[in-house]
């Protein structure tokens, strides 16, 4: 009797094992084809939108350290090597092959900024309770929170073909997906790691996503979402912008290491910051120069040859092997210009060249870019070098009498718009493109693209004027 029961148990165990192997053999290929990963916000956008930008493997900056490639050569003009936009200030850049130029800078650049709510400090002994309780929003960057460099931003633009395939109305509604690494503690964290690698490969990490609309919300949407208009300080300026903090998960504050309340501000297109100092005056530009959440001017230009010449003098170590141009947060990156020649430019015209465009883009070269310690942060790892390149910038690039004891690298630009760039003119014609092709009604827009060539129309001296 006992032997019979034992045989039955062995038979049952063998049957269960065979069933387990059969299920695994069936499920493994299914899991490979359809991995059991959670649905992300970006998965839904795949049905109607396309992600803008150049993949890192195809980047025009992959050869940025090749000195011979970017040095000036007889007969070869200075050209646009790459274009970068930063939709969320201090977060990961998006490389594009062309962009519309608006009065406030490249389209989609610096639309958002993170900020922290700070108490007034220090306070005098005689301060009132009202003064002590007054808080204010101040923008944050990689200077204080270097992990912002690892926050990725994807720009999703409507795809007409996908929309028609879905029998949906063609729209111009675009979105940002903000992604940052995040892993829960315990078994949930382990599961998120497994699912991330199933969906994205061995190098993938679990991430949390935030979906943000590009279009400025309507009054009804602002009320429905609980957004508020509040003042936020950026350097020495205070601008009223839209506080979209309800969109932020608490995990982002923990990831960045922000101890104060974290906010997300969207620039109000009707309350852009006016630019004075070294910018052209309204009578010369034809409009009052403005900017969004950029540090000071609408656009920033860096030439690769200048960066390489400077980089040769910067001490390298295990933490700093090369100076990636992305450390300097430029919009326009040029190849083929003599080292530091851009510091003599005061007006530059970008011509179509091999870009495929039909228009010129003209810029007032307003002043040098005075550098802070932010280039010390690695643009991919978010790790901050304790000394470089800040120390070398101060020692070797103290070249502007208006900013003594500060290092300078790169130039600040203000767009100029000509009469023949208005919609319908010969110079404004473009084919349909990923970043849109509708000019504003006032005609103040142009296009810039990789492959354009640079003509320096005016030269002069630069003297930085502090804010």
C-alpha cells in the first residue's frame, strides 16, 4: 500500500514537471516577442506621433574630437555641424538636423524649467512674521543638482501618415516625455529592473515618465489641472510663468536630491523676458529682443575648433578624458571656423549651403558667453568634476574686460529677421518637415539646418555687460 502511494506521488511529480517544462517552452518565445512590460505613456504616442531628433548612434557629434575634421581648410566654409535644443532647462539635450528660429530662440528650446521653493535667508532679528513666512520660487540647474543631466527629454511630434492610418484628424499637438531613472525598494524594484531589461535590452534601466503638452494650456485647462501663474526667479530677473507642479511625481524630487518643494514652470509666450545689455536695440532689430528660460540670450553658439584648442590645455584624468561640447549647452555648433575667430563676429549670415533649405538666417552676435561651473558636469553621467574645466576656463579664457576673473567660451546670439523672410516670400519656402513649416503671422521666423554655411558680415569688439 505504501509503495503504491509513493509510485502515485512520483507519477504526479513527473507529470507536474512535464507540464511546467511545456508551459515554459510555450511562454519563453511569447515573452520574447511580447515582453510582459508595463504600458508607458510613450507607447501610446507611438500610434500617432514620431519622436524628433537624431539618435546618439547617428549623431553629427560622434566625430567632434577629430581635430583635422573641424579645423579650417582653404576653400571650405564654416558650416553648421549640429543643432541642439533643450526643452527642459538643464536636462538632456535633443539633437536635431534643422529647427525654426523664433525671436526667443530655437523652437522648443527652454520652454520649461524646474524650480525650488525657497525661504528668505538670512533674516534680520527684527523681521516680521509676514516676511519670515514669505517664500519664492528660484530656478534650479545642474550647478546645484547635477543629476538633472541624466533626466532625458523626448519630443514627440504629430505624424500625419500615422494619424491618417488611424483615421484620426490631423493635429499639430506635440508632447514632451520626461524620463528619469527610478527603482522602488524591495521586490518591486527587482521586478522593475527585469521588466526594463525585457523591454529595452540588457543596458536598460527602470524609468519613470512624465507627459507634458507642448502647447500652452487654455484657461479652462489651467483651471482643470490646478496650474497657477506665479513668479519665478532666474538669475537676477523675476518672470511670471505657469506653475505646472501637479504634473511632477514626488519621486523626481527624491531622485534629484531637492530638499525643498520642487516646481515645474512653463514659460508664458505672452510674458517672455526682454533682453537688453549687449543685444541690439529695438530700433535696429525691428522688435524688442526676448527670450524664454535661457540664461540670458536667445541662442548660444560654440565652434568645435575653439573648443578643441581650449581642451588641449585642460588637464585630463580618469573623470575627464575629453570635453564633450554638450557640457557647454550650445544651440548651434559650427565646424571649420578658425579658433576663437567667432569672438570678433558681430553679425553673421547663415546661407543654405548643403542644408536643403532656401532661406538665410541672420544673427546679431551679441556677446561672449561667460562660463560658470556647470561644464564640470558630465552631460551623460551627471557626475561633477571637482575642478575642470572651470579652473582652466578662469585661467586661460579670462579674455573679456567686462567679466574679469571669469572664463569665456562661445557666443550669445540674437535673431534678426529680414523683410524677405516673411511667409510667402521666396526665401521662406520649405518642404514639409518634422519640426513644422508654418511661420508666425508676423513673419518673425527663419530656419536653420545642419549643412548651412556662415558668412561673417560684420566684425567688432565685444565687451560683456553684467546683468
